[in-house]
C-alpha cells in the first residue's frame, strides 16, 4: 500500500488540495488517537487525508498486507479523501534527508491548512520520532530552494501549513492539551474505524495465529481505557466524548473571540 489510495471510487488526483493532512507512524495511529476528529472534519465538509509512514511490519499481530486492507476499510468508514503509505521501515523512522523529502512531497502535493502529527512523547519510540520527522519536514517544505517533483516530473511549489496539532497517544503525563474536540456525534463511527484494524485491537471476529500474543492494545481492557479517556476529556468540556490535542508553536491567533468560544463549558 505504498502510494496514493483514494476511496469511494474517487479518481486518483495527485494535485488534490486538502484542508487537513494527518501524519502517522503506523497504520491505525490516526484511528486510535484522533479518529473521531477526522470523522467530524469530514462530516463538516472538509477534505481530509492520511499519510502513514510505515506499513507496521514489526507489529506482533497481523501482517503488513492485512493492515493495508484494514487501513482501506478504516478510510472508507471515516470517509477520508486520500491515504498514502510512505514505506519507511517500521522501527526506523529516522529524520534523514530521504525521509524528509518523502514527507515534503506529500505536504506540497496536498497543501493542507492544518496538519495532525504524532505525540511528542510516548511509550513507542516510533511515535515521537515520527513527530520530529514531521515537524522538520513541515518547516523545510516552505523553502523554495529545496526542489521536489511529482511523479510526472512537475515541479512542486513550496508549502507550509498554517497550524500543527499533536494528537495524544498512550502517554499523557506532563502534557496538558491545548484543544479538546467534542466527538460525541461521531463516536460510533470513530469506534468502527478503529475496529477495522481487527488484527490490532480487540475484535470478536479475529482469530489470531498461534504465534500471535496479546498485546498492549489488543485486549478488551484497552478498549475500555480508551473510552474512559474520551469520557474524561469530554467531561472537562461538557461533552460525552472528546479527543485532546497539543498545539505546536503557540499561541493561537484569534480574530473573533466570541466565535472561537462558542461552546459552553461546565464549571
């Protein structure tokens, strides 16, 4: 699954402009961490894409081929407009010129206003490593003297998104979210997208191979914890379910304070 994969019968369009682009170290990072926000953005009419850095080939369960099929199903459930996999080796997400160029190319191809990236700190080393790679590529994508091209040879124009948010993963300590998104209205859709990765998360329909162990994320208890976290952040903003984000390089500029603060919050 290396290359562009568009869903719902959409014709491939390498010049597609997206409003939001979500970067992920592994297929399933987005669905696990900010799938509700992605579903909500699509429902609100925004064009959203996902770029997975690796195929998740070091995962203890499933195969890269199965995870590619699961990613396609999750993409269909969320309704996103594009998904790519950069084919960076799992466990080796390094901030090299070659990897930065891959990320720069997709940034310039889709020209998003908002980018979502992995957490700056997490138990899995690939996640903060992916965050570092993403952030450096975002900066360099705006420099006109770094030349990149589409596959047909067309030169890409420089592009740098206006806003970058880190989504939260398993580690929460010492990180107070800047924004918390109410995802109550798409919660069931978000859970369905996550459970499309039935080899990774608990599912009644998945029969693991004899050599596949239970992992940190494959037990029913993990699903319960994930819902409890969403309820906890939801409670803090007066919603049933919510997802937290950390704004990179604040502060956030506001023109209309009342329009920004439309949601009611319990005290």
